[in-house]
């Protein structure tokens, strides 16, 4: 899931503005003003739910309340703070951004789709929100399972209805910040399909005016699974951006700990919620 997190962090500073003279081909991927966003928090929450067998809903509420200023969408923020347990019919890309990690933990595409749908339904129960989550998780599953880019493209188009034949060169002049799954997913997959490694995938994201942290999170997850690496020192970057100081001699390592966690028992880790 490091590709999800690093894609989010790299894209965090270009979501709403770009510096003068911005060059997506040469701009540094990571800088001091990068940060993790809700994409990272919710992706780690998904992993937490899988490892602890906690419900996705409980995990999302626990992590969201622990990190309330990560940049959540307005409907998710209301769901988080209002106490209501009802989903809100969203087709926003929030369901897809947090689902990539699911593709790493299950053995068949059908299992991956079932879990991704489950992860989406607690909030994004619009059909397109569920499809987006399935596609994000499936992309990672197919990539890590050795499928070729041609096979990944064909499967994503056939199973989820996303048209992936429009090249980035044709998308760039008309790119806009769009937040639905049906608009985000084709761009994210195209950024991956036209890449040669993880870095070039994220640079493809930079090349378009878009929801860069979320597109980077989704595309980065598939790229890491496909190329089997990011080309960066993952652990050093995770420590740099996920571990935050609390007081003198103290630091919040919770996100880092769960981002790097292996399969462990809830007793060992000290689960902060009642699943």
C-alpha cells in the first residue's frame, strides 16, 4: 500500500494550485510542504480493518475522528461527526481512494470485489461509488498477480465500464478537478497505463489538472503493485510524513505503525476501538 500513500503525499501540494513555472516532468515528487491527506488516513484504516477483522465502518470512524483535519469531503465529514450510521449515496472518489489496499490481501478477483463493495457501502453506496472501489482494488490485484497492462486495461473496461482508450495527451487540455468515481477512475488508470515506473506514473498525474492527491493515491497503488517497487526509500518517506511530534520526546506513530504493520492480533497492537 506504500504506492497509495506516497502517491497521495506527492500529489497533496498540487491539488488546488501549482507554482509559477511548474514543470510536471522535472518537479520534485516530495518536498517539505507535502503532507498526508484523508486518502492516506482512510487507506490505512482499510488495512487496519482487514488485519484486525474490524468492520470498515468502525475503522473509518475511528481513524477519521483520530485525524479530523486530514481534508475529508463535506459529506464524509458530516457522516463522521453526526453520529448517523446511514450511508449517503455518494459516487465520490473517496470510496476508490481507500480501496487499493484490498487488492493486496485477497486471493481471487471475486473476493477482492466483494470486500471493496463492502468497504464502499458504509458511506458511498451509490452504484458508481461501489464500482469505483471495486475497480481500484481490482487494479491492484491484477497488477500484483502478473497481468499485463493490456489485460488490465481490458478487464477494467469490461468489468467496470471505464473507457481507457483516450490518451493523456488528449486529456490534458481539457483536464479539470473532478471528484466522482466515473471521472476519476479513467484518468487514474490511464496515468498508470502510460507509465514506465512508479515515478513516471505520478508525473503523469502531475501533468493533468485534477484531484492530484486522490488520482495519485489510486494510480500509485496500481503502479507499485505492477512494478513491485516505488523506486524510493519507502520507510524513510513514511517516517518523514506520517510520524508527527506530540510533545518534547513524544511522537504520534499510529499511522506509520499501521501502514507498516504485518498480520498481527488486536491484543498485540492495542486496538483503540471496539470492533
